[in-house]
C-alpha cells in the first residue's frame, strides 16, 4: 500500500510550527504533506521535511486525496471543518476541545489508550488539553499497575498555552517593567505601570510578569475555570475511570513554554516511592529526574523543547495512605499538543499500512 497523505490544518500557528518540525524529524512514513491554513495565510511558503511547501487555504477540496488530517484550530473552526474532512475520507485528528467529551469520539494518548484510536465511528479522534497531557503518560503508567483512585492537581501553566498572543504579552510586560526594581512592592503598581505603557489588550485577566494568575480558561459553574474542568473530565475518559475523583487548581505563571503540575495521587493498592520509580523508569516516554538531595528535579527551563514527560519530587504522602506526591513537567507545545497528535496520526497510518 502507498504511504498515506497527511494534511496539517493550522500549519502557520505556534503549534503548527512545532508540528512541521515534528513530522520533519520523526520517522518519515508520509506521502504528501499538505499545509493548510486560513485564507490570509494561503500562498505562504513554509519548510516541511526540508522542502518548500505552499500553504493552501482551508476549503473542502484540500482534503481530497488526504488520508489523515491534523487540526490545530479554534473550537469554532474545528466544529465546522473536522466533519467536512472526515466526510471526504480523512481520519480527522482534532486538537480543539470541540469533540473531546463526545461519546462517539475517542480521546487518545498513545502511551495510555492506543486501542481507543481504532474505535472511531465518525472518523474523528480527539487529543486532550495540553495540561492533561503534561501528566498523562506518568499517571497512565502508575494507574496500570496500582489503580488510580483520586487526583488533586495544581498546574503551573506557561503563557504559550494561550497561543502566540500569550507569549508576546509576557515578553512585552517584561520589557515594559524591566529596570524598575521598585515594581512589585506596592499593591496595584504592576498593573498601573503596564496600563501606562502597553495599549494592547492582554489575553490574561491580570499582569503575568512578576506575578502568578490563579485562572486559566473561561468561567464555569461553581467558580471553576474551564481548564480545571477539562483536566477532570479528560483524565476520566483517557484512563477509563468514569468515577475518578479529581480536583484541580490551574495557575498561569510567567514561563514561556512547558507546563508543570504538582500531583497528589491516591491509588487502590499500597505504593512506595521505589515502586513508583520502577514503573516510571520503565515508561518509554517518561524521564525520571528525582534526586532532591542533589537538587535533581525537573523544571520548565531544563526540559523545554524536548518530548518526554519529566517526573521528580516523588514522595510518599505522610498523612495519606496509598498516596504519592510528585512534580511533573512537559513541553506544552510538543507533547502537550503537536507530538500527541502526530503520534496518533502515526498509529492510524501504521494501521492502514498493515491492513
């Protein structure tokens, strides 16, 4: 069988840029790679697999002859165009939140539930939110052996999770405030200084430089943020634990790229730090960095630009039986977004090649 053709929809965005790099540097199993974006980006020439490729405007006919299409576009664009791609014969792999919780659309992390990718009655596969993905390889490996019961998570989310605008805003704020060593000493002075120097609207509800913002996403019932609800619902679906108890607090921090999570995880069976080290060390996409006496643990600055999930600060909870506390880092633009979608595409491609 000939090699499958791939379309990257949203190829010019932040995640699309990473996606082009990933498909250019991983094993090349693709025939044509077609780059697709909004009409305003059509006609641009971008590199993929070392070749110049002209970006095409999003239209029904761009999916003709395409076997797999990866979408990195806003929810409303996915809602319109993912079904069109699927109807024209492509397996549509969608990064948005549009289809994640729909019962007839699998939500897939290849290290955790690769079997789910084969059950796609609508020819659509969804990929989780970048925050969920930052911990899922590690939690999936531990759950497989010790049966996860409860999760309490605090996330520390990089500004690139809010797209190009989020990254630009952090740099602009840092530049606007740099050199003023009095900033941050008086309530409200950071916001006042930024209001005086930056005219454009921020994607964040509070200053992000010299600050942390306990909010990520949109407002949901009960005072929850959408990112927190996503983490709960997606973890349940991916791990196949409908009754998993999850509570999350999502915090935006002044880090460019790489999400971090402090995870408090209770299991059905007794688990020790040595047990966790054994399981995590054997997980193929997890890197264990856990020697606190020597200052060895993961940080965003240490792991950004790489593909694995990094885990450290593994501790047995003092006051909670069968419970571990640990710290997880994952590049939200790579494993948290582009890489997971690429890995799903490779699963589907190999399925068709072996048929």
